[in-house]
């Protein structure tokens, strides 16, 4: 792969907009076809990201469905999903590319054994594309049209964000020894953050932004109809009312949509027909993930919220 040079042109001029979906309503339907119930504001932001060929930065509390958006888009567009899970200590070799030093060393030895004495020619030879191991960022540029999910960016070290700026702005990666690798089919880029730390403005400026909040009661019931089919409507309304009240409380980790779905499925597996204090106490480990939160809610507090949730659902 040779070097590719750019001379002052806006690289986005070479990025064709995604033709489908053509409207916000079609985008909302596309997400719904993948089992994702999006409100109008979120569907609009996703639609604009697709049409404008811009990365989408999704921020919000854990469990609000940010990662799921990338999975659904990959399934419904359809595109290949490439996921980069961020973590403390993530670097370029794990995220973008790494030279296969063992194969390079073998190539040097073979060249020397064949009588090659031109050191510059040997060096040029070992920096061939065949010796390069592609990691998620490079895979998303070189492969089939992809959805690139950069998940939980806030978990990575701040300096790592600098590695992303070129790919977010120009859909390309510059490899010093090889040249610039530019996407022929720019990926749909989704970045998520749980806001455990602030992501730098340089990343935010290159993206469209949306805060993914907990859903209101009506949308959460709609989500359960899709993700927990067969759940009695009465029980579904009570579950959502209970979870919404828990989110108003002072807990270390509030339950996200994923926990609501898991809890609904757990109660259905126990053949529950309506919310009862005993069943709630027995299954709080599905809804809450910290013992202090469970201890705080279990018993009298859970019974009180059940009573209020049943009344709210009936109303």
C-alpha cells in the first residue's frame, strides 16, 4: 500500500452521505426494526450523523442503551460491527495497528541468508503491509463498510484521545513507516462515554453529540414490549413504575434499562403476574448490583415502593 497525500482539500468532500434512511422517521423505524425504541431527539441525532457522515458521541449513565445503538445500526444498515472496548492503559498498538516484529526479524534473516546486503532495501521490505497487524481502528477503515464502536472512551487515558483525532476528522490513519491509510468506505463511528471523566473538547468538536438519558415511563414500557415480549401488561407497568421510583432515590448505582429488562425477564421466569414485596426482595440482585443498595431497598422500603408502583400503574 503506497502513500496517499492530500493537498488542502476537505476530506469530508470525499465522504458520500448514507442514502438510507432518508428521514428521521425512517431512522426511528430502522432502530425499531433492530429492537431499539428511540425517542425523536435521539433518532434525529442518529439520522444527522448518518446523513452528514459525522461521528456520533453518546454520553450518559451506564445502562441507558448507548452501546446498543451501535449494535442495532450494524445489524439494520447492515454493516460489520468493529468494537474497540476502551480501558486504562489502552495504546495505539492495541487500538490501531502493530508491526509483527517476529515476522520482520524472520524476513531480515532470510534476506541476509539470500545474500542481500542493501540495508535500506531490507528496511523498506520489512515495512510492507503484510507485516502489519490491524487492530480495530485500522480494521474499520480497511475492511467492508463498518460501524466502528469506540466503547466507554472515558475509561481510557486522556492521551489516548489524541490517537483518535485523525480518524474522527478524516477517516484515516497515518502510519509513519507506511503512509496514510484512508477509508474507501468511511465507517459509521459511535463513541460512548459514561462520563467517569470529561472527554476532551477536541474529540467532542469532531462529533455530533447526544446525551442518552434514562427513558420516561411510557418509553420504558415500550422497550419492555419489544425486549420482554409476553410479559403481562399489568406487570410491565408495575415494573416500570417501581424502577422509575428507584431512580428517584439515593443509590450508588441506579438501575439502567438493561437491568429493567433483566428484572422483567426474571420475574416472568418466576411466573409473576403482578409485583409483590416478597418477589421483589428475592430478585433485587437482578435490578441492583451493589449490596449496600440492596440492603437499603430491601424490606420495608421495597414494600412501600411496590405499593406506590401498583397504585401508579393502576392510575
